């Protein structure tokens, strides 16, 4: 890194320290590789839907939280589990779909509901509105996505009109919210969760880049004033120095259909947790058989080097394809989470689960322009 980004990053940290008055200790700490304690936090991040007083007349944030994410932070490592909104949850005082738990039990009840589903404690909550999500995307200059097919959807009653062409599309904040709300493709809500995770990943990648560090004080202050949260800005800023080396894994909680509801697949949840969080690390585990494909969208012909690097690590050499330019590099899986976790660790790329992959493979390693910028 050149000297000036480090200087600007240090300046941003100093300004943020003035804003919060001090650097408070996080609620939890775990020992890091060097023995130095790392900050630890488990938080529920949810976005409220919109209530309508009449056709095309929004009345403000609704009582349901149709976007629910469990986020675990340990130093520079982040794990995100998307919880399908129709998942059945049973906690004291409530039984029903998890997206309605907030309306019946409030944010503390939502914490208990998500903890019951994912199997991990929840320390804090952060509740967004869709307007706030749009503002955050605009703060980073929008995002670029690549659509496998056109998006066309009209809901006149909600005044929601989504029309994006196939191919690469730049989305501002309002368009990003539309992209996240779209349910017209195969998979419906599970496919929508893929797009929510994609937007989040692209925003995080931008925020973690040095060029955005000088803007973080203003961005953080503007967002925090409109959040519903029991997490102080100071507690959140403890994690700021770790952004520069952020390692991210995202997945969707495994569920099965049960009539109008989804139920947590308890048989798969333990394996899911093990693969995603690396529980039981140190054990010798055979690499699950999987068809692996490298999609090189870097524009710099990085594919052959990645294939050779994987071969030198003793991993089966994957198939290589060159594709159009992609912005963000990541490892994608639909069901082969164990194999995907191995390749994500080997390539140091984010691991992302999707409803389905658009190529005939179990694990897809996408190489984007962020590797050469």
C-alpha cells in the first residue's frame, strides 16, 4: 500500500475516535493466532418492509423484517447467515414465521428467534429501513451487477417497477433496493437472499478499500442516527481497523419446506455450521468430491495462474472458462459447502452460497477486476 492511504486511514480513525470519545472494549473477546485478544460480536441485521395505507401509498416501515441476517464478527473475519423469512420459529411468546417475530416481540424477541434458528447466541441487533439501505449504496457510488436475464416486474399497488436489461448493470441506491426485492425468477425468496448477500458483499468491498476511509466518519454518523439498534457507534468502530483485511463468508440457513412454512433442516445444520465456521479445525478431513470451475472475469487473464496455484496446493485442477468482466471475486456454491469452504480458504476469497449456480459445477471460483485494481 502506498503511504498516503495509510495516512488517510489513520486520520479517519483519529476523527472517529473523537466522535465516540474513546475506543470502548467490545462485549466479547477471543484469543487470536498470536494470543492477542480479538473483538467478537454476534449481531442480527434486519431490514423492515414497507406498510401501505392504500394503492401506491407507502405509510412507512412495516412490522415485518423480510431481510434477516445473522452476522458473526471475530477480528477481520465475518460470517453472514441469511435467514429465509418464511422459516418457522418457536420461542417463548411467539410461534410463526420469523419475519413476523419483530412485530410481535420487538428487537429483543427477534434476537431470541434468530439465535434459536442459527444455533448461536445473538448479542445485539441493527434494524434498517429500505430507504437507509438505498442511502448506504449511494454513499459508495452504487454497485455493478451482471444479470443472467432481464428483470421485469410491475406492482402498481406498491408502486414498484423493476426493469433491468440482461448483462452488466450499474445500480444506484434505489435500484439496488429494487434488485434486492425482485422475486420473479426461479427460487423466489431464496434467490432474493442471494441478491441481498451480493449487494452487501459489493458494498463491503468498497467500504474496505483505502479510498473510502476518509469518508467513513461522515458515513458512519449519517447511518447510525437512523438505525434502530442497541449497539453503540463506539462498539461498532472497534472493528474498523480490521476492515483492511476483511475475510467474508456468506451462506443461507439450510431449510426444508413444510406446507406454507420452512423448517430448519436440523440434520444438515451441524454440517452447515462446521463447514461455514470451520468448527473442529485441525481434524484431517477428505476433500469432498466436487466439480470445480474457474470463471475468469478479471480482464487480466488470471485464470491459468489460479489453476496452477490450486494444483500446487494438491487440489484437483479445476476447469477454466473466460467470461465477461466481473467486479467482485468470490467462491460460489449451491450445495457443496464443504468443498467450497476448502477452495475459499485456498484462494483467500469470500465464500458465498447461492440458490443455484448458472454453470454446470458444484464450486465456482469467480475472478473479478478487484484482483487487479
